[in-house]
C-alpha cells in the first residue's frame, strides 16, 4: 500500500423518516481490500452510491488522492477510476457477452476488437469467458464474470463489489478471490460488501462497521472472529438457532414423477423428480443456481401446473391447482427474486401483505378489502421480523434488499403454512437477521409444518435441514439424512452423482 486512495469525511445523507448515513468517515488505501460491514439498513448501499455518483450527499466531503471528489453521476466516477459490480446483475439474456459489455461502455470499440479484449482480460485474470456466448445460457457465476470483466476493461483504481458471492459455488468463490488478490497485487483497491464474515476474514485487510448509519468501529478481519464482527454490526449478542427434538409426523408433501418444461427459453426442464416431506421436517435442497430451483418452486407453489398427482398435499392431488387454491390448502412459497416476484416494487408494504395474505389472513369483508386488518398484518410482519422501515406505507423498492427479504419471509411464516417452500431465504441478509430467519423456519417445523428450503448456502442447509438433496440439470439426487454428510459428498450430489457413486466414494475413503 502506497497511500490513501479515497478519504471519506463526515458524509451524511438523509431521506424522509430516516438518516441513511450520519457523518461517516474512513479511508481506503491504495492496493487494499476494505470491507464495509453492517446489518441490513445500516447505510452501506447509500454510502457506495455516493462514491459511485448515484446519490449526492447532504454534507461531508470526499477526496481522491488528495483532490476533491464529488462525482455528479456514475460517468464521472468511472472517469476517475471507480467501477462497481452490483448485487443484482444488469444484463440482457438475449444478447451475447460482448454485446452486454459494450452496453456498459461510453465509447465501445468494434465488436471484433472488443471480443479480443474480453478474451485477453478474462484469461489474464483467471475468469475465462467466451464473448460470443448468449448471456441467457450462462450460469450465475459466469454472469458475474461478465459484470467483472466489464469493470476491468475500465482499468479501475477502486472496484466496489456488493455481495459478490451470494450466488456462487465454493469453487467459483475461490476463483473470484484469486482474481481479487491479483488485482490487489497490481495496486487496485477493492471496497467489499458481504454478509459472509468468514469470507471477509479470508480476503479483507481492514473493515469499517456501520450501524444505523453511523461508523461504530473498525477492525482487522484476520484478527477478529466472525462472531465478534457480527456482534459489532448489531450491537448485541448474536443468538444461535436452536433445533427442536420433536419427531416428524405424517407425509405432508409428496412429489412423484414431476417433469415440467420451463416457461423461459433459458430455464431448466424438471426431469422425473421424486421426494416427500413430513410434518415437522425441513428438507434442504442445494445446487448451483440455474439447475431447476426456480422451476421447482413454481411447480410446488402453483405458478406452474402439471399432472394432478405429480404434487400431493396430505394425500390430495394438487398438481393442477393454481397458487390461490394451494394457499387455501396451506401451501405457501417465497421465491428467490424478492423485488418483482415476491414483492411488487411500487406497491406499499401493506399492499404487498395483501397480495399473498388475502386468503389465509381473511383480509376481505363482503367483497371489500379490510385495509385496517391488512395494515395490522403488515405491521405485525415488520415488528416480528425487525424490518427496518419508517412505516408499512412505504414502497417495497424503498427497503434495502435484506430488509425486504425479512418482510417477504415473515409475511409467509406468519400465515401459519402447513407446507412452506422457500428459495434463498437469507440471501443478502446480515448474520443476525439470517439467524432469526433460520430460527423462524425451525420454529415453524417444530409446530408441525413441512418445509422445503432451497438454498445455495450449504452452511445454512446443514444447520437447519433434517434431510438433504441436490438439483443438477433439473434432476434430483437421492435424498439423504443431513447429519454426517461431508462436503465431498455434498459436492458429488450437486455435481449430479447419485447414491451408488457417492457410496463408492465413501468406501474408497474408508479404505
């Protein structure tokens, strides 16, 4: 490190009803990986948007290598050497890699020259990428490579990364970290936002912790435990989820011979899937993104219908029923995409509570919406799941990603489902909120619900699941007891290996 690249002094930004950043100050050195930590709603996103020129601070200053820095728009920030990889990808599925990269450039070269540059940079940084491949055919990890390569072509001095590993496999995370360490060795600074604290300890040189918009401390992650960092973030003792010892009951959900074509041209076909889930049981389903997770949730929730007997609840055929009919029977779902699928962005939290709570919470009377009851339900979700928002009248898009996730999960849990299907339940939420959501799922199961938890967080699945399976190219692995499964066995299951192959590997290890 040769000096200070970016110095932030007293940055403040307020919105109606909330101070997002309150006199935040810290420095980023040249050639360091600097973590920005904080629970959901702590002000991380607002802060990086000010650095990137998307938001103008109310007060405070920034300096870039000693010179005043106040980018009025992202174009100016990029011209200074700031690049940003957002948590949600901004790519067009129908275009190829080179075309998507060109859309993010001020003055793109000819497509042939750009393709050559993409190949050169992607190979130099260990992120191989074919510029001619259609983005809709790429895995989540490959899509992130497109975003990173687009930034690297700008030759950035500061690379901001927001939750970069949330949709990556462990192997893809390892590749990403090698790339970031190479960038660091070349003098690039990285501002890294993540709720995965063990990753922070592995990768980052320093960390700044925000709480309720204020800078409440700094630490050296390698010298600080993940639990200590989490407690600095929340300002309280972190609670560990506890499991019930109740035994499982009757089969609640029975999926048999489920095959389904995707509704999207870039989706995955489900192929002859079989599994059961009993009352009081959590079935954890892992797998790399894009292997049929979204399609399975749609088939279980009723968004996609199939043969009546492909999905049964308490012995009743429901495969042909739509979402509302299944909700009446107690089958609820929380999809992965929270903004646009699980929640309507421009509707208030009250209206979003109505969208799925209408039937099970009896939110109509004589054909009219019971707005008082709906508001009470939304307020209950906000209170019970600690959703940080000025009020239930706020639009869903105004919440941070993690707080909206808490609202979406809480809205379903508080409807007392008999079967709950969730995809990525703790995606983008802080350690304390993740522990709270997992505990709510464990409590729901302890009360007799059957839960299908689809997640790419293997630690999460091993923590809460009774049994584990994996999706690979639309096929389901054998379902196995979660207790005692090794990472190698899980990796084989995620890669498409089945019972006999996993058993053979185990025998070889035992020998």
